[in-house]
C-alpha cells in the first residue's frame, strides 16, 4: 500500500498548523478564514486578509503582481 507524503506512516509527529499572516498588513488569523485571498506568486503561497483584498480588488482581478498594488 502506498501513502501520500505527509501521512502518519513516516514516524514523525504531527505539527501544529501555522496561523495565517496577511502578506500585505501582517494581520494574523488563528483559524482558517474563508474571506481571505490566497495568491501564488513566484511559487510562494501568500494569504491576504479581507480588508487588504477589498482595498486591492481591481489589482487582484487584473492579475497584477502584488508589487504593483
């Protein structure tokens, strides 16, 4: 039987989930936030809080790099 990587067969202990941190303003969320935006730029996953997402909605929809926001 084959298990996916990160499964319990590797003998390691489970790690605590890291809190989400907004890539724009640094706001921290302790639990998953369905209103936050997830962006992958240059292979790195970034999370953006709902406030920053609203402020930069046109740039996000226009698929501009966050450096241009």
